């Protein structure tokens, strides 16, 4: 996938859908940033939700699996992420602000 990023293997790990920290926050976006721009730079796992906040110049990106979010966050800390030629920050969303999604386990297989 993008930027040569490969997610960590999942070898029999059970999904912990309500406990995982699956949401990352991108800050410093241009107000013209689109969902496609975010999808073009994020890799390593299936995305559940992208919520753009143009006025705040930020976006929340939720992965289906928390481990994929953590893997991408590690990658983003080691490598600069650029959207529209501008470097953007990527951080973990605060624990109390994590979005809780209920997913049918069948949709993950």
C-alpha cells in the first residue's frame, strides 16, 4: 500500500472492537482537503470512518482494527505525512474521546 507501509501480522489475534484505540487525528490540514486526500496517504488497514473538520483544519480517521491504527501511527511518527504538499501531524485521539462503534464480527472476516 502507500509509502511502502506494511501492517503487522494479525496471527490469530481476536478483535477487541470496543476497547481498541482505533482513531487517529490529522492536524494542520488545508481547508480544501478531501476524503480522497486522506485515503491516499493512509494505509495499512481498513478504514471505518473519516470525519473532516475543515474549519479546525483537522480530520479524525477510524480504523476497523486498533492495531492497524497503532501501526500507521508508528509509521507516521517515523515518516513525514504530506497532503497537498503540506506536512500534517498525526496523533492518537485522547482515550476518553474514542468513538465507540459496534461492528458485527462477520463483517471483518
